[in-house]
């Protein structure tokens, strides 16, 4: 049986609260990552998540690719979102016990990676515990020793857009491959990446429910996220 942590990027959007309510209703506590400028526009949705007991992490202020911007720009992206989260946690009346970060596009900063590691350490960030993740791609990418929260299974539902050949059937086939084969599931843990996207909901209503139910059909156990100090691993 696979154990999995569900992570959801790019909130808050209009479908964020329905996703939260669905997940909590079936006993899943997802780990959320917010784009700072979205959080400033819709703080009430972030507050809703926090007051439901969920952790909201830093996904930069404008969803910048930190492998392409300058180091100064990348630092500003992280710091600015961090400050937005501090304000919203305070407004929600919730202590910010855990700080966690995910690079947009999973682009881990290129030659500036070490500088971002130092920054995140100094700001008190943690890493999602991935000690049980053994997916070959996750390990070969070096994500066991990365400073951000990466993923071992990307649902790719964000590709459900006009002009793309991605379909829900293809997404479900990918889930079948990862979660349904005995050799894939033995002692495996997954960090699952999906998104809160209104455009995806327009194209495929309740896409998140369809995907999660498929994973559950294979006996997947969704577990609460735990955290570790990433800088002590290398």
C-alpha cells in the first residue's frame, strides 16, 4: 500500500475552498502552497485554510522561475511571499509553526541553489519529510537533498487546457501505472503534486475528486505531512 502526502500548488483560487472541504471531508490534510500576490488578492481563502488546521507554504510572490531570474530577484520573490504569509497567519490568529517552500515549475534555482538554501535556512524553513520516497526519478533528480518541497508524482492536471492533448483519461492511466502495479507500490511513499486552478475546473469539473478517488481505489493511504531540516541531509 502506498502512503502519500497530497500537496496543492497555486492557491488561493475560487476552487480552493471546495478542494479543502472535499479533502478534509474524507480525512486528507493537504499541504498547500500559495502564490503571494494571489494571497494578497484573496486573503480570506488563505485564512479559511489556516483556520481549518492546514499549513500554507511559500510558492514565491509571482510564481517566478528561480532558475531564470537573478539571485536578487529570486530572494525578493521568496521574502515578499514570506512576509505576506506572516501577515495572513497573524490575521487568521494562527501561529506559523512550520515554514515550507516549493519552487515554481520545480525549477530549483540553478547556479543560485545554494544561496536559496542559505536563505531558506536563515528564514527558518523546513522540508517535507521524504525519507520514505524511493521513486527512481525523485532520487535521480537529487530531490532527496533539495531545499524545496518537490514531488514524486505529478498529476499533470494543469495541462488540461485548450490546445493541449492531455486528457483526464491519460491522467488516470498515469495514476494506474504509479499506484496500481505491485512492483511500483512496494514500500513506496509518494509526494503528490496537484494544483488549485479554476481554469482546470472549467475544463474538467471536480478534477481533483476524480484523481484522488482513483488513487484511493488502489488502497492509497493519505498521511499528514511531516517535516525535517533539509540542510542537515547533504
